[in-house]
């Protein structure tokens, strides 16, 4: 079997840098195509952007929303990579594989719930004021 050392794979250079972005885009394409939860996160992201525009949220509030959205999406991508790795090394059912997959999914849930709290703190007072003016 012909193997290449990790040092050889991790060489630096412009071509390697460009390829790394290409690989990242491939990962995003895969996730958009096959990960249903990522689509849900994107729909919520669009909703947050629309609400942010409607309610003229501050720069600080935009930053908090962007941070929360980024954490949720990044965690979803990490969860996807963990699940794929587990499927590769343990194609048959394995209790430890289940634990790894479930806890990775739980990490996404924790960040999603945190993002919901951030969204409520930012948008709920604005929605209440809007509803009271009707």
C-alpha cells in the first residue's frame, strides 16, 4: 500500500491554500444537499436577517445574531463530519458509536437553544412593542 506522510500532505503554498477553500466549499455543498437540519438553520437565518432589517437592530445585536448563527451552523457541520467518520469506522450498530453521534447532535441542540435565547432577548421586546402599537 502506497501511503503519503502527513507532513507531505500538509505542505504550504498558494495551491494548497486555494485547495483548502475548495474542500471547504465541497463540505458546504454536501451539507446543503444531504443535511436536512442545515436547511432548517438556513431558513431560520433568513428569518433572523429579515427581522433584523425590519426592526433595525443595532450593530451589537447584529453581531450577537451572527455569532449565534455561525456557532449553530458550524456545530451542525462538525456534527455531520463526526457522523460520517463514525459511519466509516463502525458501519454496524455499536453502542459507543451511537453515544458519539447522539452527543454530537446534542451539541448542535445546545447551540440552537442558546441561539433561540439570544434571538428572544433581541427580538421579543421589539415584537412586543410592535404588537402593542397595533
